[in-house]
C-alpha cells in the first residue's frame, strides 16, 4: 500500500502575459493614446510651429507702446492665422517671461509663430524705431517723446528750444507747428537731429503744396500765417468734416476785424499754468496768444497741424457762419448770427445739465 506523499503540491504558476497579448488587450487604449498624441502635436504645429504668414521674403511688424501679447494673439486669431489662440497664450505665459517691446521688427520668410512671439519680447531684436507724432500735439511733447526713446541718439533735444531751431537751421525763431504729424520709422540709433529735420521737410512740403493751390482772397500775408491758422483749426475740432467750417468762421472773423476768441490759443499762452481748465480771468489776462484780448492771429502756431488742417486753412467753407459752439454730443453747432449762437450755447448748457 503506497504511503501518501508529504511533499507539497506544486502550485500552478501563471505565465506572465506576453507582449503581444498586452498590446492586443489594450489596443483600443493605445490607439486612442497615439491619436491624442498626434492631435496634440498637430494642434501645437498649427498654432506654434507653422510659419508666420507674410507676403514676400520679409515683412515689418510694428509693435506700439502698450501693445500686449494677448491683443496680438487675438488679432492673429481674427485674421485666421491661428486656430486655437489659447495655445499661444499658454505658451507665452509659461515660456516667455516678459512683455512685448515697442519697435519695428523684421520678420523673414520661414520664421515660425513661436519664434515671432519670442522675438517680440526683446527690443534688441527691433530693426527700426517708431516715431509717432499726433495731430494737434505740441513741439514740447514731440521733444519729450524723443528724449524718452532709448534708441534715438540725442544731440539736440536737451537744448533750449531757440537753440534747437538754430541747430536745425530753421528759418523761423519758434519751432512750434513746423514738424509734420505722422507715423515714421527710422533705423535704431538714428539721431534726433535727423528725425526732426525730416519731419520739418515733410511739413514744409505739405505747406508749400497747399499754399500754391490755395483759394483766392485769403487774409494771410504769407504761408506761415496760414500754418498758424491751420494749428488753431487742428486744436478746435477733431472731426474732419468740420475742418473747413471752422476755417471759414476764423477766416471771416479776420476779414471782418473780429477777434478770433478761441480757447486753444489762450491755453497755449498760459503754458505750464494751464491745469485743465480756463477761467474768465484767464480769458481777460493778456498774453501774446490770447485771442480774446488781441486782434488777428497769434505770433506762432500753437500745435502741429496735419495735412487736412493745412488744406482747410487754405480752403475755408463758403458759408456765412461766424460763430460755433460745442453741441455736447460731439461736434459743433455753426451759426450766422449772434442770436442763433446764443441759442446754440443754451442748447449746449442744457445738454450738459442733462448729463449731470
């Protein structure tokens, strides 16, 4: 009789799953994973690594002061240059630890959107500087902007105004109004003297052309007086449709021997004393620019007028209006008689009261 064996029975060992069986059982998950990877790579490629769209072999991209990555990316999305702007915003937040820097950047053909985003964070990459002169701003403001620009070589902007005019060789004793408003691009490191000289020549070209084609019977002794008038027109209205109407009012006043009585000239004459408001006492205080106390034109322009204002000074409207006042809702009300003007003033005051 056989004795029972005391040896423990061997346990059935499970065979490790083969690689083929692992892939077989998880085939759907792996396929989904690879599809996801491909989708992510495609999205990144379409939004970050594709070429920045330009026309030609290279293109200039202007970044103004205050421009942000967020607005830049949104603009690209609106122009269908990127499909998912959020991808770019996330990349910028985590990988570009700086803001966009103002300047003019040259983008060559073949540069990716990601490379452009990185380039815009360093002003050293800018190829040119952007000089913006807004219609109606003053020479003092222009000089202040040039002083602040680190990529403008300073040679004259720190001099007194009268010395600047001498250094530039201008045939006028006062620099106001002599420089053309516009947006300009200069090479980095350009001198302030070259910039100002170019702007002066642009303004004189516009003034000369307008003077040659001026209307008949204007009350200006020379083109400089027309420039003075243009600067007043520029300060009185921001609406293009009103430029010739404002010009007509002031031209007719000059012809009639009426005082111009325009607030912007008073403000200019006050200089740094002006703090945002003018009082009746200010209107009664004589200065070289107070057209409430003096007859005729002030001695110089009071701002830098643009081409449209210069043209308006040469071509006033042919109405009989000699008065105008703000409407309170944008624009001005023009009148032929004092009675009509007084009513327009009351209407304006009524609008102001209704808004308070």
